[in-house]
């Protein structure tokens, strides 16, 4: 029987880089954004160095979301961010007045897991 953990997926060497995007979305746009995440294209899943993606909604403020992606390296992440796959993926995010807006973006090096 396999063990269930709360840790992100990892390569044999483990993830070395994490990108965290904090978003705020007006209440009227929340469901459309959630639907876009649930029905995502998944192109990133095939990218070299991609480890996994988590999208979290703040229980105290459901208009605040955090998107966390796990990578082998910052270079792998940067290559994906420059790709057509990334542009296509983000082209599906709702636009207009109720669109999500970036609040903060942070990059982390994984020190220990």
C-alpha cells in the first residue's frame, strides 16, 4: 500500500524551484476562474522539469488565490514561461472587468523537503 503525503510530486532529485503567484479575483469572476483551472489544457504537464501545480483558495478570503508550481529548476520554469504553450494556457483565463489580477509573484529555491 502506498503512503499518502501532503508533499508535492518530485523527481528522484526532488523539486528545486517553486513559483508562487498570488491572485485576486472579483467575486463575480471566481467561478469562471475556478472552471478554467479545473478544465486547464495541461500542456505544462509535459514540459521538461515540471513537477506539479496546486491552486489554493483562501478560506478567509475566497477572492484570493495562490497558484504554486514545482519545477526541477528556475531555467525549466523560465523556458515554459516563454513558450507558446504558456500563452495558450493563459489565453483561456477570463478577461474583462471580473478577470483575476496578480497581487504578488515570488520565486523560491527549495532548501529542504
